[in-house]
């Protein structure tokens, strides 16, 4: 049976940026059945630009997350166009208006959803890729012993200076379009999308990926065809205000920036009690393995297991790449089979 997505409403929801939303909407989808003692929960937060249907490919009996055993819940991140976002809530703005969603906002809303709708206290696994990994780390630091395991794929617990430059270049590309009036888009930013997609594509896969022209095996005749039909077309499905809003969330990512840790990033990582699988890709240009390894060394029960792949950042979301999927599936199965204290 295919379930319809559900929406959870939170009244008078205070955001970390200082704005209080009269109503915040958290749209979510579930897969599998919650068992009697609510011990089989996997939380799977969304990544940049993604909505829950984009993530369903790895849910299945023979995939990375098995719904015949686990109750899998995908909460759509604020700003992604389904949950409260600049495109669907006039109270949601952008950095230009002093507005942004933080991962603290995401985690607090997800926590309310789990407790109030499902009565869930324990989470067997928080699984996340990219911005989903950022949320997984926040869950580990803020959830205490409620979170038994984390799988953080191709993401870090705070945004580095180098990563910030990438994000600022994306933001600059979109807002350089003539349709941008300094606060909003007055029309479709066609030139902005064209530049944005090319910046994104240049970082998302490795130099070796392009050298070996792996996109040809995916059905694209030329590099330009790949850029237009895959990258540009994919992001044109999203409202450009939401794309900027999610960049703002990413820019503000810091696991220590909350009342619990008062800016102490190291203490936040050291406080993670969950068994943690840190899985960068060996060729990731956004989240280099060195950055991920440094964080793994601070987490008491972390295993550092990089994905040996030339797919770069995309190795962590390998819907077109069976070898990397098999590597991740084996690692996650091992993590889920590991007893917790």
C-alpha cells in the first residue's frame, strides 16, 4: 500500500533566526510499519534540493534501507518546497530579510513530530547524505542517548570556509540574473540557472568522473547535453527562492551553534553518544575526506569508512551507481546489526 505524505502543524514555532512562524508545516512520508515497542525507527532527513520522492529509490527489501524490517520516516527539510518554505509561506524569507532556517529548527520540529504523532522516544538510526548528514550530526549531539546510531554520508557537522565559498558562488550565480531585484525574483532566472547548474556540476563529481566521461553511460551524448538535461533541468524543478533558502541553511550549519553547546563545536562532536558511521567519498570536493576524518576522530564511537569512488559527492547518493550503493548497503547493514549500549 502506498501512503500519502502527511503534514504536521506546529503553532507559534520560534526559529533560531529570531522569527516566530504562526504555523510551521513539516511534511513527511513513512515507509514500513512501526513495531509495538517503537524500536525500529530510522529517520532519514532530506538533502539539498531534494524532496522525499527523490530519496525513495534506496528504500526497499534489497536496498540500503529495508521497510520490511524498519519504520522509515523522511521529514522534508524546511525550505525544500514541501515543508514551510519561501515559496509556500509569506512569513518565510531569505537572508536578505534577516530570515533563515537552521538545522536546529529542523531537528526541533522533527523531534516534536516523533513524540507527538508517533510517541517515538528511541531512534535506531539517523541516516543522512549531504545536508541530511548535517542533520544527522545535529541529532546525535542534541538527541543524547535517544539516538542509537548515525550514518553520516558525505557531509560535515559544520560548514567549512572552503565549502562556504562554493555556496556563495551558487548564490551569486542565481542572484546575478536580471530577474533578481535585490530581495526576490520577479521572473524565472534563466541565465542564473544556467550559471548555477554549471557551478554545481563542476563540484558534484570528481575530475576523474569527467575525465572518464561517465555521463555518456548514463545516456548523455555530450557534456553540454549532460549539463542541460541533468543538472539544469533538475534544479529548474525547484523554486529559486527555495534554492537560496536551503543555501542559507547550509551556510549556517554548525553543530555547536545552539543553546546546548553555546558555540563549542568540539564539545558538540565529543558529546555524540551514538554509534556513528562517517562515510565521505574519497573524491568529494564539497566535504573532503580529510574534513570528515577530523570530525570522526572527535566522536567517541565513530567508525571512519570512506567510499572508494570517482563519483565525488554523488557517491553518497548512488541511484545511478550500483557499486557505491552496494558498498553503502553493506556498511549500513553492519551498523544496524551492531548492538548498542
